[in-house]
C-alpha cells in the first residue's frame, strides 16, 4: 500500500479517492518506467509482426521457407519474452522505488544488458540464420543441418546470457534493497507479520518483488550454467551434454523467466489498478502465505515440460504435478479474485489503462485454466507439444501480459497528461483486442485438441484452415494493438512537451514502518550506493559453517581425489566445483574481516562484477581443449586447479562487497552454478 | 492421414470451454458492477467470506484431480514380461522401428531413443486420433507401454522441434490381423 503523502497528486484521471494514497511519481521513476516501457513495447510490436507473419505462413499465404519460419520463430520467442520482461521490470521498478531505494545505476545496467542481449539475438537469427527455437534445447544448436554457422549459435547464446545477466542484476538489487529496507528477508517476505510478530505487513509490491527476485536469481543461475556450458561446446566439440540435465536447466531458466514476467506484473498491478478503483490494496496474512507458496511453486513447476521424458525421476514428475496445479491457488485467490474485489462497486474509472488492466485479469484466469488442464500428466500425455500449449501460454502472455504492458505505458501517459482516449475509440480498441486475441488462441485450442503438433512451419494435411482463421484473428488483434498506439501517440506528444515541467515528489515509507527514503528526497540521493550493514560472515555460527565448508572443500585438492576425479568428466568438474567452493569460503572469510574490508573499500559495483564474471570465466575454461593438455605437466595441472580456487576467491571477496544477505546468496548461487554445470556437461577424455 | 478428435480430447475441450465461459461471464458481471457504489466494508465482508470458499473449492478440486492423475500415469513400470519390445530410433529427420509391425492385440513396450537431438514421438491411431506422446532423447531410453488394439497403420509425427524438417518428420508402424 502506498502511504499518504504531504502533497498529493491531483486526482485527474485517477479515482477521486485515490488521492488518499497516491503520490506523484519522481523523475527517476518516470524515466525508468518510460525507458523500459517504451523499449519493451517497441520490441513486443516488432515481435508481434513476426508472429503475424508466422501465422500467415502456416496458413500457406506467404511463401516463407521453413528455414526463415524457424529463424523468425526463434526470434519471436526470445524477443517477445524479452520485450514483456523489459516492460514489467520497468513497471515493478516504478512502483517499488517509492518505498524501497532501488539503485538507478543497477537499473541502467540491467536495461543495457537486456537490450544488448536482445540485439545479439536479433543479429544471430536474422543475419546468422540461427533457428534452434527460443528454448535452444540441447544439443539442437549443434545440429544445424547446414542452416546456421557457429558464430550465430555463439552470438545467440551470448544474447541469452546477457538477457539473463541483466535480469540477475535487477533481481539482486531488488533483493538487497527490499531486505535492507525491511530489516531482513523474513520481514521483506512478510513472515514476521504472518506469525504475529509485527502488526503490519510490508507493502504488497515489496513482498511480490522479493519473491520474484529470489526465484529470478535461482533460475538465472541455472540458465547461466547451461548457456556457459553450451558456449564451451561452440569452441570445443569435445564437450558433451547430458540431454536430460540440460533440458531441466533450460526449462528452469526459460519457463521461469516467462513465468516470472507475469509475477513481476502482478507486483505492479497491486499498486496501479487500485488507483482507478479508489481502494488501496493491502497485504493480508493470506496474501503473505500465498506469495510464500508461490516462491516454491514458481521454482518447481518448470519440470512439467519434462512430463513426457519418462526417465525424469518420478519424484520430480509428481512434485511438478503438485506445484503446477497448486500454483493456481495464490494466483486465483489472491491476485485475480482480490483484484476483482477492488473493482466491485468501486465506481471504477474506466480509462484505456484501467480497462486493459481489468481485461488482462480475465486472460490470466482463462489462460490459467488451459494451463492447469495441461499440467495434469494423463492429459498432458495427449496434449504435450500440441498447439494447445501455444494456445494457453498465448492466452496469458498475449491477453494478460501484453495488455498489461500496454496498460502500463498508458498509465504513465495518462498520469503525465491527465487525459485518456474517447470511450468510443477505447471500446472499439478493446473489442478488437478481445475478439482478435481470443479468436487466435481459440483456433489453437481447437487445433490442439485435434492433435496438431506445435512449431510446424508446414501444417499437417487438412488442418491449414485453422491457421487461416487464426491468421485473420491475429490481424484483428494487431489492429487493436495499433489502435492503442494511435490513441497513446497524442498523449505521448503532450507528455514529451511537458517533460521538463514535472515535479519530484514523495517517497512513502514501507507500511511496516521501515521507511527508507525520506519524503521529498532529491532523486540524486539514490545515486549513492547504500552502505553495507555488516559482513556476510558476521556471527560465530557463520564462521563455524564457513570453516566446516572449507575443511570439506579442501579435500578437492588431495592428489588421490584429483586423480580419481579424472576418470570421469562429471567427477572432474565436481572436483573443480569443490576447489571453487574452497576459494569462495576463503574469500568470504577474508572479506568479512574489518581490516581487509577497509582495504577493499565500499565498492558494490565491483563486487557484483566479480560474482558474475569470475565463475563465468571459470566455466568457460572448463573445456577439454583447455585442461587436457595441462594434465601431462604436474605443475601446470596443479596451477589449473589452484586457478579454480582463485576464481572462487575473487567471487567470495566480491560477495563481501554486497549486502550481507546479497553476498551470502550470490556466493551460494555461484557454487550452485558450478555444480549444475558439472551435472550437465560431459564428454572429453576426462 | 487426416486428424480426428479423440473422445478424451473432446471431453477435455468441453470442460475447458465451460470453465472459460463461466469465468468470462463472471468478469462481464464484475465489470458491469464496477460502476456502482458499494461500501468497502460490505465488499470486504462478502468478498472475504466468499474468498474462503473459493480457496477451499479450488484446493478440493486440486486434491481430486491430482489424486486421479497419479492413478493414471503413462509411465512404463515393471518388467517387460509379456510385452513385445519395439525399439524406436529417431534422428534428423526419420523414425526407425524394430520390429516395424505386430499383430493386433499385442502388448507393446516402445523403447525410444535418439541418435542426435530431442524428438517427440506423437502416436496417432489408424483413425487419426492422437493417442499419446513420449520424447526420444539422445543418451536415454524412454519406455511407453501400449496395447495395439486397431488393425492398420499407426502414424507418428515429431512433437519436439528438431530442426529444418521437423514438420515433415513422419513415420509409421503397422498392426496386422492375427
């Protein structure tokens, strides 16, 4: 909930009663909102054109070759997810910054990385011809059947790595700042309130953002492990890939990032929709419990992509079945139902933004039903990888996330200008979006029930008519999207003209009383890196654990263990992970000493760079081409293993430059990444 | 081979349509009510009362459907005794079967693998009904148990994107009269 402010925003376009809890957005918040929102919407529009082209190709209307179809399909997938990710990152930043001092520097860094990644993928597909799908299911990138060169698969992987790293940077900043501002992880997640130890919960967007950040960091780590492994394979064909482990990691990354987009959006909707309903949204105990459940479900549901890989362990299949169904509960009960409670009898202010927010809720509900049906294993057996899947994820990505992306930009512009479009034009636009969108997904649902497989450039005999009808509906949706842009254009012109006349505003504190940004604060205050409160290993218990880990990890250097590990690539990589762990713990210990810490200085940006670059470099060196020639020389061999520990040391020291929780968590993630790498990558002589 | 709707797919599709129409109707009603003026206290009193029941209903449905799902898992279990082993090998862009035909009524255990990338074994009955699917993965063997109850040619399509000719990667498996 946004607290009342000293100089409330004029109600204008918003609900009159929203004046009680809505403050003016500050310059930096508006800048972030527009930067992420406009870039993301532009990307979404471009990728939508590709989608339209693909649907007409399936309807036999374009003459596009399968080679180009699959390039566009690959780009459409990565580009669309990146586009909506950008918008929702901006939306959450926009609503979170007033209550948590997120760092603009990190925001710019994550934006640059994600956009850079999107450009890399664009070049890899359109110029390089890469077309292994947005899931790049290993080992498909290395079986191009003459369709793409090595450089394009490398560039595509680098692009994914950049997008993932950008989101990692964003999530780490969110986690560090929500936990610091709230006074700890359990407070940021609302657990202190849930168990009655505190009278009030944090603001809803703080809880949502903390959950998204944790799951985002976990899944981006898995993504980095597999992408780095595959990058190694591009310059060393001796690298082998365990297809099952790799598939788990790819979907942990890919499914989660696509899924997290909607949870990012939910965090933003909790703040923005109430502004049109005139009722603030407040976190309750059910809300806190629901988001805690989502924390687990988001991280575990990805495995339903492997239902038809019968060799997947049964515990994973059953766990995913449970997680995939019960993930519905928090969404249906807390977000969707509670939002409709806000709207009911509220004298809701219907604008372009608020209408899109509302109809987007329906898309999540209907798409969710399609997804939950498919998440039941006996049903998935008959629907797996048919276009039913395409239908359900387009229902909630297109009819929820894309509509909310438009809604967010519309909300920014409506607030800047205190104007919206005419009711007639708005109704026609919403009509086009609804008829076009549900018509398109409807044709996929029907064709999916018929058994038409997905990702077919050429449709099975007798099923082309579904694509023809679908293409017409897709065109209607595109017209609706265009109509939205046309309505927003005059608002954008007005906003642009007024861009230098806006005020810097308020920064309401957290509802739980952990106010962090003073009211009326100068936005430049945010440019300062926050001080670190304590060291990652600051208690006797921490030190005890660290020493215990060090004692265990030092075994990785014993000659007998090293020799034994070289009988298998997996064990060899596991040994490297042990040496890396040793270095990480030493780094954490050293950096936690006050004298060393003073020497290193307060440089969180350098710390962040170290925890990302050091483990990544180490894994890029863990290819047979690099380490096999060294094994014949004892000194070089020993130095290579010491280098593994040195990478760990740099990582550990870097982690001490972050907040205590952020440092411990990133150190854990770095070690986890080396373990996932060891599990997925095989091949080579040892 | 032309595709036809199978009975399970028709039932599941029907359930989806009914639930979607109910949800869409609810959103229309709530949207129409949004313009009225109802006190927050009343909305909270009625809304939270209903929310508890909504949560209980969804949880109960979850327990039932997850429980029923666990009773009907497609995964092969137990030994292959009494079953005819059919080795299925996938590659860009072909299917091979050994043997490639069995008499009607044979209890088959399909043993699937791939020589290159991931493929999807999507099996259609001679009448064009999608019976089920399982992945063919390099380095692994996925096993599917099935009783071949119809005489004729069962078609296989690839269900996992595998490259340029993914959409034309077809195969067939014959079930003969006894």
